[in-house]
């Protein structure tokens, strides 16, 4: 089982992105589970959620304290105390950022650190900061958990072809800052 914790801000699409990944995982023959955590429910406030993907049935229904992967949709969250908490040694960090590695405060235990400037992609394509589909494109590039084509079909089904194009651009725009990608 792979446990993934997602961090973002209200309105960036953390919940919808996770739902899309779960649907794509199920269509790819996996089991998937997402548990959102909202805290203060208002636009711009920090939100996070727990995503599990597995070849076996998922019975665990708890928070994720030691994630295999972190997906961070807003690089302003890196200075918050719990953003990197519990990342497993050798874990993966995917972050929406144009910043260099030394400004992202990534712990030394991270094995792979990848970035995509999903904010720039979404602002250019949609006129607002909706990074979730571009981040999902980057997700498809660096991990081999969910079939890329199935994930992109789910994005198009949920949001339309313009978002599928944003995901494809995110896939192509990934920058590996540390380590090597699975694909």
C-alpha cells in the first residue's frame, strides 16, 4: 500500500484531485481511498487529505502519519510545521513550485523531489490558480501507481479537455530536483 498526504489551500482542488486519482486507480485495477481534512473551511486556508492506493483491499481508515509521498499544491505551505512531518526515508515529494530545491525546506530523508510550476500553467490557461490538474499530470510522470491515460481520461471527464491539456503540460514540465523518477 502507498500512503500519500496532500497539502494545499482551500479552492485549489485538493479534494477533487484526490477523487480523480481514486477513480483512476480503481479503473486501473487498484483499490483507492481518500480521506479529506478541512480544518477551517474557507478559501485559501490550509487543507490536506490522505490518499491510499493498494493492490489489496484497504481496511485502514486513519490519518497518515508516515506518508510514502507528499503532494504539495502550494509552496507557501513548506514552512508550516506539519507539511513534511513523518515523511518516510526515501519518500517522494511532489511540489507545485518554480523555486529551487534549497528554498523548499525539503527534509534530507526525501529520496525523490520533483517540482512542476502548476500555478503558472493554470494561471496562463485558466486565468486563476487551480493547480490540481497540472499537479496530477506531474504525479503521473513521477510515480507508476495509476495508468497515465486512465488518469488523464478521468481529468477530462471531470473538468473537460482544457484541463486534460493542463495535465499533459504538467506531465511534460516536471523538474526532478533530487533523485530519480520511477518512469
